[in-house]
C-alpha cells in the first residue's frame, strides 16, 4: 500500500472553502510528480478552484 502524507495550511485552505448543502468543503487534487522535487517530495497538491456562478441577463 502506498501512503502519501499531505500537510496543508488551514488558514490558506479557508480561502478556498465553499458551502454546499449547509456544509463547508475544500476540494483538492493530489498528483504524482514525474520525478521527486529538490526536497525529495514525490507528490503535489492542487486546490480545485470553484468558479463563481455568473449571472445571466
């Protein structure tokens, strides 16, 4: 079993939170890097940005 440890800054995550059916969520993706970075990390995390609903006239 492969386990990937993820550490995220809670204050930063709150900037990307959204509400759905009365609950607060943060959606993110974990991606494997082609090769380890300079710190030996093998994965990276991207926050999924929820696009604002646009109003149509």
